[in-house]
């Protein structure tokens, strides 16, 4: 992790209590961009990683192709050891000062992580929080869904990730080895009851 990287954060109290809710909230998601515009600021990532009073804002895209998910497997070459060997259905990352906000951060991540000759429509699904993990306790996700509509998509950084479209059954088989955010989104989209 680069100690000099500036990342978008919002005070936890602006969006939730401590501990926050667990899972994905679809109510109030449309107001999140307004909260970010008023309360958001950029801070050095090295300073905010251990600070639960701040939530790092992560646009998190779930890419589908009809009923299939773009399923990715993280290798050990990735920068965050906490996510090594995990499966994911989400593409996302921090928002930086030059991104121009959430939408710009999402678009940058799309181009950095994936190779495709199109940009899908990004539909905001909801806000994701998981304070049960070290990673989740200092991040909040703005979950978007996009559809490839039959168009090809491949991973850009193949040394860090492997990925392809997979059906619901195949995706469900690796659900227990997914990062927690992907588990929560998958369960919501597939109508899996939560405990």
C-alpha cells in the first residue's frame, strides 16, 4: 500500500453508527453522493487504514452477462494480502482526487481492471457495509451493477487476477471462498435469505 495515495473518506457518523449495519442497504443509496459531496475528503491511505471513525469509499461493480457473473479469482500477486486466493464478483477500488467523484472512480477502475470495447450503464444497487472484517470495518461500498449484454470482457492484470463469466451454480460453488463483500452482493442478487 502506498502511504502517499490519497483516498476519498467520509466520517462514519455521516452515514452510520458504530458498529454499522451489516450487508447492503438499498434505502438512502441515492442520497449517498450528496453525503460524499458535503462530508467527503481525501486523506493519506496509510493514515486511514486503521481508523474506524472514517470510511474509505469504494465504488464496487458487479458485472453480469444476463444471468452470469464475471467471476474473478485473486492470485497472491495482488497488493492486499488480506484478499489473496479469494474469489470475487466485484471490481472496485479507492476514489482518488483526480477521479472527479464516485462515477469517475468507478470508470477508472473499469479501465484499470478490465479490457472491453464498451462501458456498461452502471446502476447503483445500494450501500455495502461489513464491520465484521478488518478490511470491511474501514470501508463502505457503493455497489453498482452493469451488464455486458454478450460483449467480451477479460482481465487486464492477469498476474493478479483470473476471471471469466460463470453461471449462478458455478459461482455459488465458490461462494464460501469469496471475499465478504462478494458474498453479501451474491446473496442479495440471488435472493439468499440472510440470518
